[in-house]
C-alpha cells in the first residue's frame, strides 16, 4: 500500500484535483483535511505505488490552475503508526 498526499489552496481546486486523481488511477480517498476555513485542503489517497504516483501528478495538474499547490508526497509502505493518523480501516 502507498499513501499519497496533495495539499492545495481552495476547496474548488481540491475537488477538481481529487476528481482528476480518482479518474486517473485506481486509488481510494481515505482522508481530507480543511484548514483556514477551507482555504487550505489536504487530500489523502491510497493505492499501489504506480497508481498513487499517477494520481498525484494528475491531481496537481488539475488543481494548479485553480489554486496554489503547496505540497505533494507519495509514501510507499508507510509505517503502521502513520496510518493511525487517518480515521480509516486500512
């Protein structure tokens, strides 16, 4: 399992990025985090390394015209303690 994180400015950019991520690869949304009243949104997906990598690239491309992309990360084989951070059955 691989964890992918995309942090963008704005809810609309985040939704557009997430839509592109889910359409581009076989990934599953496991967590979202909104800060600053929705002005900063983090999306977390899981899947295989190749699927998550493709999804993150697609999400960045879709979100960047609508809001600044502040960060993205692909974490292959995250430690089980890291996964406790997310409210999921993974």
